[in-house]
């Protein structure tokens, strides 16, 4: 990369995993980077993500290829730091409720594009994780040994340290911010509490708020972000290894021998408060943790230590939105449901595009202009 290509100043708006990953890649390449975030790092959706690293099920081929590249970058990180307790590749197991045919069809779809997928049942599940309660399984389940999980708060801390070590600056608690333009081109951001920041390029990576931030620029991105919840358990000695995606609970291991739990059946029980926060009755959380506990060991309920509720970023058509806005040169966006799986690869690709001006072919299907 030439000296000219890295002589850039970039403002990254958003303190979640996509923003931090891209800012880190930019700083590594020699750009002058300032990351500006409304509150603290990882205070939004990244702090309440199940962060299951996968490309399971059925999706478009470009999306599958991007997710597989994302998993590859995590495997590189894992190979360099094999003893991390916040990044593991111990596989995943999923099953549906009373839908053996659907499970078999999903398995066939995965096998058709070379994904590591195995049909299992209660008698064979111990081969993939001996800590799973076989009585909880459906008659047919799928094991995906190549999948894993990451704790995004830990990854963000890791990357933020590397960003600062590479000369990047992080501005937290800046309040709400807007993209500034001049002559139709992005020139920086104006923050509520920390003033204005000028740069050659701007990246908007504000999770579910990304469409709202670019809307004043005349750019419409459909937003399908639902309200979701992530619950973290008290320490549990049952030693779960795999990620489990089941009809009533999705769970994964978490640092400190805890378990992270989420699902969507209780969305109607989440109440929006006037101050913009959300609440849920503790009895619903206990029910979720009872059902989650049934999946492992002796089936005893898990005990909730804490839970976080907020919007889960999902573009209106379910596919990632990434790249430069054609109508606002210099302004890039990153908005996706699969922020955990795609974090490292999207950060790498977006940084490359911002510094060189060359569009990466892997993002061809995911440009914001597809909604125009």
C-alpha cells in the first residue's frame, strides 16, 4: 500500500464491534483514526450478543462466503492466542421442535455447499459435547463441529488496546452525533457533547441506529431491528462446550464458567419505557433460565445473574449493508445482523476500501444502494 493511500484521517462513529474492528484495521494501515461513540465502548448491541460464529442454515451464496471468511479470521486469532477463554471453537448443535423434515432439509442445504454438518440424536450427541442433556434433544438434531463463539466485550477490549497502541484515539460518552457534509461530501461528525471532528472519511457503525444516522443525508436503509435480551447466568459447573440453538433457548459458554442465554419467544413480554430503556418481568427471565438449564447436565435451572435488553441490529432484508454511500462520498456504513461473525472480516474490507477507494468484490451484493 502506498504512502499516499494511507495518508488519511478517518472518523469511526460507533463503539461496537464493527466500529472498533474497522478503526483498529485503519490504524494498523497508518491512518489517523478517531473512534467516537455515544456512550461507553460496547454499551450497545455488542454487549448483549450471543455472538455465535457460524454460517449454518440457508442463506445467499455471497452472504455465506462472507461469513466463512469471517470465521477464518477468528480462526487466525484463535491460532495466535489458543488459550483465550473468550474465543472458542467447540462446535454447535441445533434442533427444531417437531420438525424432523425441516432439520434434515437444513442439513442437506449445509452439506450442499460443503459446510461441516452431521445428523445426530440423543444416543450420539455425547460425541460432540458430553455435557448436553440427551433427554432435551429432538429426535433429529444437527451438529456443526466447525462453529464457535466469542465474547464481544472481551474482543472489543482486546482490539481497543491494539487500536490505542497503533495511535488511534477513542472518544467515549460523546452523546448523539450526526454526519457533517460540505459540497455533498462527508467531512466529519458533529457530536452532542464533544463537538466536531473533521476527517477525509467517516464510517457509520451505530448498530440498529445506523439507518437513523444516515437518514438526514437522504439515504434510506430499511431497519428490521427487533428488541432482544441476553441473560448471563451465575457460575455453573456443568461444563457446557458447544453452542446450542434450540426451540426455547439458545445458549453458549461464557467466561467465568457462566452461560449466556437468549431467544425470541419472550419479545412480547419486553416493555419499552419512556426513557428509551426496556424492562421485563423477572418471572419471564426465570422461565427462560429454567428451559435453558434443561439442556445441560442434570437439567437443573440456570440462575440469572444479569440481563441486558435492547435493539438487535437487523437490516430490513436480513442481509448486511456495507460500503460507501454513492450519494454521499466519503461516508461509509456497516449495518448487519451477523456483527459478531463478520466483525473481523468487515473491519478488514472496509478499512481497505476507505484507504484505497477500490471496491471489494465480496461486498458487491451488500451495497447500500440496493435499496434505492
